[in-house]
C-alpha cells in the first residue's frame, strides 16, 4: 500500500521518526488490534492507537456508559450516558480518525466465544476489570499464540506487562491462582485515580505500537509497576514458570475452562 497525501500529513510527526517512516506507517494501517474493555484502560489505549493509525480496532465490552465512568473512561462523554460503550467508542474513534475501522463487540467474553473473536487480530489489549476475564484472555492468547498487553489498576497503583506466548512469562506465571473472593476489591469498591488508568492505558498502547513496528524493547518478561503517590516507576523481572499450568513444560490446561468457577465466583453467584 502507498500512503495518500492526507495520510502523510496526518501522521507526519511519527513518519519522520527513524524507527517508523512510511513503511512503519503502512504496517500500522494494516494492523488489527483487539481491545478488551472500553473502560479506564481501554479508553486511552484505543484513543492513542486510533490516533497513530492502527487500521482495525476491535472493541469488546458488554456494558453501557454510566455517569461514574466519565472520571476515567475518556472515550465517552456525558451525552453517551446510557449508550453501549462499544457504540460510544466506535463513534468517538471514527470521528477522531476516518482512516480506521472500529468493530464493536457488545458481548461478554466466554470460553465459548473468545477464540472466534481473537483469531483474526494481531495483538490483544486486556483492559478488563475482573479476574475471570483476565485469566480467560491470557489462556486464550497463550493457546492461540496471540501476543497480549496486560494492564491492571488499583487506587493509586498500576501495572503493565507484555506477553509473548512461548517466549515470555504469561499472566499465570505471575499470578498462578486468583485471590480469594473479596480479598481484592474492584474499582467500584476501592476507587481509582483516573490519571492512573490513563498512564497504564497509554503504556499499553505504546507496547502495541512497538510490537507492530518491530522496534524498541517490549515489557516481555518484565512487569512495570507504577505508583502515583511517590511518584515512581519500577520494573520487576518475571521469568517463565516451567510449572505454569498453561505455558509451562507440562501444561495441565489445554483448553479453556469455566473461569468464574476457577475464580470461586460461580458458587457465590448461584447462592
């Protein structure tokens, strides 16, 4: 593909970068990225990927916009309250960049539907806010060998890591088992500084751009930890766990499972 004159103008400030150039911009326009969650992490990630000219963005979210979302979920506006998040995201992103295509998935990811969705994408961004979805996305990406950008936020803290199946540690290498129910409260219960979501979401977008362009050093095998109060960034090395149940030498998980039951939520819901 060759860049049009208006595309050369739109992306001129990154095309002039020695690590990108016209060929790099063509890679971005041809890339397909799936974003799980159009919330605090998915919002800044999606905005920067769309701005950079990533050609196809898939957005997965089953929720609608609520007023309390707007403090951190910057994809959405007051006028979008009550609208499905994926539709709000599609409108905002396509208005930002007419070059791109946004594919909305107003569904909740499950073991039955996730493989059919992620198979067509080059890399996945996990901006989910619950442990069943995090383990589901991790396991599906490992089994399908899809690169994954993990992000997590809590109060004034955030973390990010890039997972390259077969090459670097996965989410289960870091957290083999989920915390007991109630031990790790959600953002609804514990709160979150909106800017923390912005910092981590932008780092995830940066990782995705580097992966597509094949430049720089990814956070593969390394967990970036951010604290907004210090403020501080630190990196913790995360080696592959040879006993990891999904990506280890003798994996015990060879197909997707019931992740709500795995996170001890199924019995709680059924009561």
